[in-house]
C-alpha cells in the first residue's frame, strides 16, 4: 500500500509516514505474537524487532496487507527466521496475506560502506522498533541519492540470478507464484529507488515504479506493468511470464545499477 508521505524534504532527506502511535488492530496482535515467536526461537541472538511497510504507516487493510518485520540479529539465524515467518503466516492467514520477516545484523549496521549506510537509512526512515533497543533513534536523517539506491538494493544481479531457477524448479504452483511475487517486488523496488533518485526524488512504491519506467525506458513499460501483476498490486493475472520480467526489465536494471555504482 502506497505511503502518501514518502518523498524528499526541502533539505534533501527522506520522509515517510512511519509513526510511533498505537498500532491499528488487528495488526497489533499479530505484531505482538511475532515478537514472542522470534524471542522464543532466537533468544539472545535477537537484538531487536522492527516493523515496516503498510502497517507501520497506517495504510494496511486486512486481509490483503502484509505484516513486514526485520529481526536485527547478533548472530545470523536464517533458517529460524524463515520458519518463524511460515508459522506466523499460517497462524494469522485470516488477517494478513503474509508475515514477512527480513534479517539484519549488527555488523552490517555498523559498517561505513553502502550496505551499512542503507541499513541505517532503512531503520531510520522505514521502520519503527517494536521490541528491544531502538538504535535508529540516534541515526542522522538519510539523504536521497543514487548511492543510497544502490545500497538499498544490494547485488541485484545475484538476487535475480538465484531466484529464477528456484521459480522454475518449484513443484507446487503456489510456491512458484510466491517466489515470483517476491522477485517482482524486488525488481519494482529497484526501479522505484534508482529512477526516482535519478529524477531528484525518492520512492520505494511499486506503482510509482511503473510510471518511472514508462518515462525512463518506455520500451519496458509493459514489463513493469506485468511485474505489478506478479507482485499482486493489484491482484491480477499478469500477461507476461515472470522470466521475461526478470530477464528483460531486471537485466536492464542490473545494467543501470552497474553504471550508477561506478
């Protein structure tokens, strides 16, 4: 769900609609349950839990919105994070489309490279701490830039290269569709951040990504629209294969990111 307050302030820093007020029901119960689940599974390896996305901005609507969380870890525990997300998604299927849990770590957060800068910017502007110490409160506001877009999206080429065979190898169509949705969302976020920063603004919005692609690469506009369908925004059947989205739109973005990284 689009955050109408996302953008760039007069001083060039990022603005979002993330707020610290009470969480809207029924998402407050889902978030509380997720904190308990993560604390139980991860123990002292879990530093803190952070909420982002439409629930954090107050734009979520049950049952089609996701609850998106980041578990900030002292020690990596990828398998336990994935299991917790599956358990919570099944437990709260009547309320949310999915409980998604990403993993961050203190070592990356402390780095001065693009990845560290992006992690701090993400926690500062897109997350609210729902459990544990809130390190982001001490971070300075982040400025929108091409460099930050590169940091936000990491090694896009490797992500796309790894996800395609997993989609093709999925025996369960539902699993393949879920993987395709995540890949499409990654492509659209990569487009939104890079192209909005190139225009002097800032956006992570998937629908905005379609408009940005139409302006910057009109020959790929139909693929951006298809990616939106694969991502489930709106929920519709895309008329282009996910492989074409990843190869052609994703491939173009990989080249654009490579140029921006120089």
